[in-house]
C-alpha cells in the first residue's frame, strides 16, 4: 500500500485565538518567531506571585514581556487594551501596569 505524503506545513497569515492560546504560542520561541503581531483586547491575565498581595507573577508574564521587548525594538506589533474590572487573578489593568513598569514606559496605561 502506498504511503500517504504528509501535508506541507502552511504559514498562517493571520491567527485569531484567545488569551490562553496566544500565551502558549508566544511562550515557544519557534512559534513566537512566526508571529508578527498580537492584539489582546481586555485579555492579558495571569496569576499572582505566591507571596505578597496581588503581585503579578513575573514568570507568568514572561512570554508577554519578551513579546513586548520585540515590539519596543520595532520588530513586532503588540497592542493591548484593558478594563478596570477587578478579578480574582491579575486583571488586565494590573498586567498592563506590570508591563509598563517593567519596561520603563512613562505614565500609567490608559
């Protein structure tokens, strides 16, 4: 019986996915290299550090932080929006403020 040829890999021109999928994609260097832009509309959430009150987990934010570095360098596009909704996990406001502080961006995200 003839063997079926494996389908050729196709490059995705655009990808629409939720926060969790985006996080896992940009967390893998090989996959992140294929992504040129990310838009998170009120969707960047992570957990908190095990100690301290509502301290955003730097480890959980690492994929976003690295992608933000690429955007700051002009290599990627990274756009985020946030609301003021309080959540039991790090809210979109808290994660946006974390990125702004961590990357020395002036002012508070609006």
